[in-house]
């Protein structure tokens, strides 16, 4: 909902600037007759190279505003919101031309507030349905994946497949590790990948990583199949990772830095 409101505000700014800088140039057919012939020559000929600087600015602002609103209209369509674009365009042109609005400012504010509440409710319902569907898909994936050769399941529900166990000591939850990794959703969509080795405290990541990396030793490599409850759960950290997503990681443990023993810190 906040995204849609911001889009409207951004578009309104673009429209306002366009109205100030090129209102008389980027007009409808109804008002074009009132413009000087020199200003409408480029539009009539269809030759973009004949556009004046002011006309180019007007076209640019109009395109930005139209693109922003189209994106918003598409989002509304995804939420099954019936929006009368023709009436919107009619009201927009009337406002740009200085006509009195059909409703009072109070009535318009009330309508927009009610619209906002309805959009928010639809968005919440859509996200909830998607999260429930992701949960079912994830459970089905893990059930089938557990049957595959080499895949093991821990008590927490984490699934893993050791490709190379590595050598030496395994890290503890308090240690710092250096890894290469690639993360995908269960449909194979990649949402993240290390461009270079990354280092972090093993107790500063999602539970599935904290547990999974402790199953490896330095130089080891594994595939981790992390249930939503051991990842981000019902929270969506980014559009790339929907709520209730099972995450699949290919992880290579490059190095382990042991945590300092209690009481060994310099005083």
C-alpha cells in the first residue's frame, strides 16, 4: 500500500512540474487549437527532431507521469481493483486546464482514504494467500527431497547433502566463517550469490545456516535445504524471497576462525 501511495505522489510531482514547464505544449486535442502554430508544428508533422526544447520537456514529464501511473494501475489490476482510467484521464486534463473539481477537497480526501484502506486490505489478503501456498509447496518439496540419495534430515527439520565433508574441526555457533554460496528458491530461481568470499559470525545468520555450517569442516561443501521456520518464516525479507519460502543453498566453507575462549580476551 505504501508503495502505491508513493507512486501516486511521485507522479503528482512529475505532473506538477510538467504543468509548470510545458502545460501549453503537451495539451490534448481539445486545447491544441489555442496554441500558436509554431508550437504545434512539430506535433502535427510527427517529426521529433522539430520539437522545441520546451516541447521535449513537456513530453518527458508527461511520459514519466504516465509510466508511473500505468505501473500503479497494473498493481491495482493485480489486486482486482476496478479503476476507471478514462475518468481519471478526463479529470486529470480538467485539473491541468484549471477547471473546478467535481467534488470538494473534503469529499476527495475521504474517497482516497477509503480507497487506501481497501487497497491495504486486498494487499494483506493477497500476501496471506501467497504465504499459505508457499508453505504447502515447501512442505511437499521437503517431503520428496528427503527421499533422495544422500539427503539427510536433522531433528530441527533442516535437510542437507554433503558434497565434500572437508578436513579439520567443524565450526561452532560462536565461530566466524568464510564461505562462498548460492541461494535459490525451490523452483530454481536464484535470489542471491556471493560474488567473492564472505565472512560472518555463524550466530548472526538464519538458524538454518547456523546449524548447517556446523555440519561441515574447512574446505567442505554441502547443499542445505532450509525450511521456512529455519529461514525467514512468515516474514519476506525482500521481493526475491516470498514469505514461508524454503531456501536452497549450495555452500562452500573456505575458512573457520575460532572464537576466543572465555576469559582469554586482553584486559
